[in-house]
C-alpha cells in the first residue's frame, strides 16, 4: 500500500452465520472497490466464536473467490463482546488508519462503508468515530419487528437519560468506523472483560461522546438475511442493568477531560469537621470492622480520624497509614502521636508505591473517589495483598447524589456496587461482600446537596446529621443495603 492511501481494517464476529456469509462477502467486495476510489484499502479480521456450521470454510472460500484480504481467528469463546475486543486488539497491531466493526448477519449493508469513510475523511474537525445510524432522516429501518424497533428506540432514550449528554443518534449500532487512537483509549481505560455484546457497543458510543467527537451517517438497516437474532430478554436485561453505571462513568470521563478535574483546592476544614463526629466515625468503622484484620494498610489516611479507630480494633495487629498530602500528613502524624495507637501505627507520606510490604487488609476509606485512575491503583493494591487478604473500599455512593460538595471535595466519582465490583475484577480481585450504607443520609444529602445547593459541610449541619439522622440510619441500613445508601462498601480478595 502506497503512503498516500489509507487502510481500513474491518472487524467482524461470527457464530454460525454460514447462510449469511456469501451475501455479506459479496457486498464487502463491492465496498472494497468503492473504497479504492476513496484511496482506501480494505482488510478484514473475522473472529469466529465457536461456529459449528461451515462459517469458517465459507469465509475462506468467499475471500479467495472475491480477492478480499482477510484473516480468521478463533474467538475466546466468551461471547460477542470478547470476540470483538480480541478483533480490535488485533486490528491495533496493523498499520490501520481506520478501524471499523460490522455484523455478519447482513443487517448492515457493507456497501455503505464508503459513506462512513467519506464522512470520516471530510468532516472538520475530524471526528473520532463515525456511526452508521438507523435514526436519521434518510435512514431506513425495514423488515424489522415492532418489538425490535421499540427496543432500539427505548435503548437510545434510556441512554440519553442515564448519561445526560449528547450521544450519537444510534448509540447501540455496531456499524461504525473509528480512529485507532480512540479504539486503543477505550480498550485501555474501560473495564470491558465481563460486558455483553449489546452493552459493549453502547459503552463505546458513550465513551466517544464523553471523551472525543463523533458524526452520524444515515444507513439502510436491512432484514436479517438468514437465521435468527441472538438477542434475547436476558441479554437486554443485562444491558439495562449497566445503565446507572455507564451514566456515572460518562460524567467521570468528562471530568477527567477538564483541567484538574474542575476541582478547587481541597477545603481541609471538611476533614476537621468530620473528625469531630464521634458517632458518625464510629458508625463508619463499624460498617467494615468485620472485614479488617491483621496487618492493615490504610491508603489515603487523611488526618487520622479512621486510623486511630482502626488501631483500637481487637482484630488489628498494626496499621500502616499512607497519606500523599503533606499538610494532611502532618495532622495524621500528630493525631497518631497523641493517641493510644502510637505504638502500632506507622504514618507514611506518599502513595501506595511508598511501601513494598504485604498486608492482611488494604483499606480505602473515603479515598478511592479522589484517585483519578482507579483501576491502575487497584492493581497496585493487589501487589500489597497477602494471600487471603481483604481489600476494603468504603466511599460515596450513587452518581445521582453528586453535588457541589463532591466537586469541591475533589471527587472524581460516586460509586455503585456494580461499578466498583467491575473495577475490582479488572484489577484481579473477586468480590466477597458488597452493600450500601446510610440510606437516610442519602436522602438528606440529596435534599441538601442536589436540591438545596449546599456546598459545604458546616459544623451545624454535621451536628444535625449526627443527632437526628445517624440513629435512624443505623437501623435502616440492614433493610436497604442492597439498593440504597449514601455510601458503598465493597470487600474483595485476590481472584483464585
């Protein structure tokens, strides 16, 4: 290929699509010829996910017959998402200028590929991804059941509601052309290992919308050439269950593109006020005390409010308290020195990289939300875990509660249990326990922070919380722990 021509590597996944292969490959040959007029060469990567028919045999025969450059690889056998992921990683190893994806059921007409490539080449500023859309004025959506139409429309409406941002007009389509840079960024930053195929594609669309730019091109969505759809209600339900999580991630991705996250200097008086709440801090430590044992590493110890309480637990032998901020570290060291815990607590100024020891418990208490790149941090935490160690994460819950208080506190995110669990699995852990904590506090936080516009935790508000809210929320937490709370608690151990 000469230097003035570009390469489009098209990734597709197959599983028992033998009846569709001849027509799709014939259309791809036509698309290849038109793409050459756009100074674009086409190469095909197909991941076959354990077909039991003649799919692979027909792919090779059709590629040879039509002169299509193609490689076929065995898939990981873990569904569409992982098949496409493995294909995209292979595409990134080529000199591709563009990377596309397409279904092999024939519903996406490959002859429309040149329109996507032309849009990618001509639109300025250049988009990171061009989506083939079924929902534009010149799109057609024929031969599809009413149920499928309703599902597609409902999905895009639900996604917009969950993310509260402008998305591609057809965020669930898999017919798209992207820059290799965007594909690599998505695969590197997003924990996708246990996503299903349906959510894989709309997560990518949300990621593009949050971190880059996109364009839509109308397409003709055709009836499936042969066979039946592999979509079922179970897969739809699994995809819908990720909406709350992807909504939170979308807003986090947008914060990460702002200078310093858009956060002001952290108001240390928040920590001073919280440190004076004896009842609240006892409740906080009681929430996860059952999972804390042996030698403990506390990451992001702040001013020592939790540290000294950890040291008093009968199951704890020692506490290594790490704090990266020098001002807070001085307060931490002073708090430890004047407490009865001085003999078993070791304060360290720095990050988790400051220690090479292993521990029986690694604790992130109201600190994980301050860490910009959480999964790499959790991978570092895995290295600090002894066999059978617990990693405990306690932090703010529900992105719907994110308010000015969170912003001025430097929170990149608020968690849901599913999101934190996915991040931990991506870092090599398995989940032992997960729940929400403090449901009444969640209501108070929403009313004050989201509706009332409260932007600081004054001593007066905190006193009201401890006197009125805390006694009720202690009783309510066991009832609502599966779905509601101001905080989230997830306990994990190294995957076996």
